[in-house]
C-alpha cells in the first residue's frame, strides 16, 4: 500500500483584514478522496497539529463540489482532520509522496516553516513526488535540492495566478504574489485560464494552479505512485 503525507496550514488570519483563512476544503477533499479511493493510505499533519483551520469561504454554497459535499457528511474524515500530527512527528522516509492542499493560509505559515522545508527537501532527495495546489506551491520557495539549488529554479511550475488573486480582491492583503515570487526565483511559471484546470510536472514537483486543478494533481500523483511500482 502506498502512503502519502498531507500537510495542511495552521494559519487562520487573513492578514490584517480581521477575516479568517486556512485551507480550502476542495483542495483537501478532492485529492484526499481521489487517492484514498485508489487504496492510498493518507496521514495528515500540520505545523501545530490537531485541527487545521478551514477557510470559511470554501464552505459557502458557491464553493461546493461533489468532493466537499462528500466531506461534509464524512464524520470519520472530520475526526481524522481534527487530530493531525505535528510536522515534527513525521518523516519523509515513512511515505511515498507528500501533498500540500492550498488556501491562503500556507502563504503565512508553511512558506517559511523549517520543518516543512526539511520534509520537502528529504522527499526530493529520496526521489519522491512533492505535490502542491493553488497557493500551496509557496511551500517550495525556500526548499533546495541535493545540489544546493532552489527546487523551483529552472523547473516548470504553476500556482495561483496574479490575475486570480486580483479577481478575489486580495492582491494587497497577501504577503506576496505567488506567481511573481516563483518567477523571481527562476521558476518557469505557466498558467492556464483563470479557474480552469492546469497541472504541471517537472522532476519531483507536481503543481496545480487553483482549486479546479486539485483533483487533477491527485491523479497525476497517483499515476506517478503506480509507475514507481
């Protein structure tokens, strides 16, 4: 049985707006079910452990998808989510891949989290996939490969676009614009249509642009895991 580590944000404040943020339900639920239904064993972790904050906007009626509806009625998964491990309790050697769901939360806590960075570097050094969707590719910004170079430098990646950030009105709230930051670090950033499915694979990295891309990222990861057999 393949084992995948899901790493979720523990950050719940949307800058200085007074509003809440966290992880986006679709970006957790759709990949979780895609992998779990295929027989993958999934462990959940976060910087602080226990219940990661859910972005309240991702629970609104207009944000619902079949995966979020399934999650809403899944008491067992909700209980599992309420008891995530801390990042310091997990090791890359125990898993076949790592997956980072997005939401705005990771921009604040996972981007500069040393335990997360070390995990990513360990997965990459072991030749294991590192997948991230929407804002979560921000977790890659400071990670380096075995050669000492930034993991994203010279690699094809995607993530939440500047135009999508502008569309949700948070350009001046977020600590940085992910598209701009990836480009500044030498990544070959690409994007599809706003809110459309766009997934990019390069080396160990599998990245998705937005919530609509989350399930496609999971399927790309699943294909990679099955190929590794």
